[in-house]
C-alpha cells in the first residue's frame, strides 16, 4: 500500500471515529437545523401572504385615491360659483364702508 493511500485511510478512519464520538452533538445540530429550516419556511409563507395583502390594499388605496380626486374636482366646481357670489357680496359691503 502506498503512503498516500495509507494516509487517506487513516484520515478517513479518524474522521469516522470523531463523527461517532460526537454523534449526539451532530444529531442535535441536525435537529436544530431542521427546526430552523421549518421556521424559515413558515416565515417565508407569512411574508408572502403579507405581500399579497399589501398588493390588495394598494389596489383599494388606488380606488380611494381616484374617488377622492373625483370628489375634490366636483367640490371645487361646486364651490366656484358660491365663492363668486360671496365675493360680490363682500364688494358691496366694502364699497359701503368706504363711503
């Protein structure tokens, strides 16, 4: 057997022994990693649901924005004649006060 193969076999044997010696720690770490992966998966699902809700609410907000814009224009159009009447009445009283 060549020296390289002997060193590789020795390293492999030591690695197997070390893994066997720490098998409980390795099992625990694997369980922790699996739990973390499940938690991450649940968080990702929750984030996706929240993003869908945000998209839906953006559509609702766009509708509200359009409705408010329309109502603002209608209010301004309705207000213009009233303001002109008020201005005319004010002019009368201002001219009366000057005399």
